[in-house]
């Protein structure tokens, strides 16, 4: 698997702000990979919504709708 394009420092900061006290570098790298995959899925879904509406540009509304669709399709345990 290729390394995430996201910088690790902001990912670690988000993890710490979520309450993690100690985080291994491998955990930060894995979280960055997962965040990148989530962004890609969200973007792909939003692009389909924009295309369906006859647009090329993704709007914040498309992202919101895509996020809702993803949450409905893949509910958290």
C-alpha cells in the first residue's frame, strides 16, 4: 500500500484532540491511510451526485449528501 499523501502531524493532532494520550507512529500512518480512503470515497460519491445534477463542480451540498449516503450504506457498529 502506498503511503498516504496527508501530512502525519495534523492527523496526529486530530487523534490527540479526540482524546488519545499515546499514539504509535504506525497508528498515525494507518489513520492517515484510512482518512485518505474516506476522502476518496466521499469525493467519488459527491462527483456522482454532481454529475447526476448535470454539473462538473462538486459543491459543499454534494459533500453533505455523499456523507449521508455513505453513513446510511455503512452504519457504524
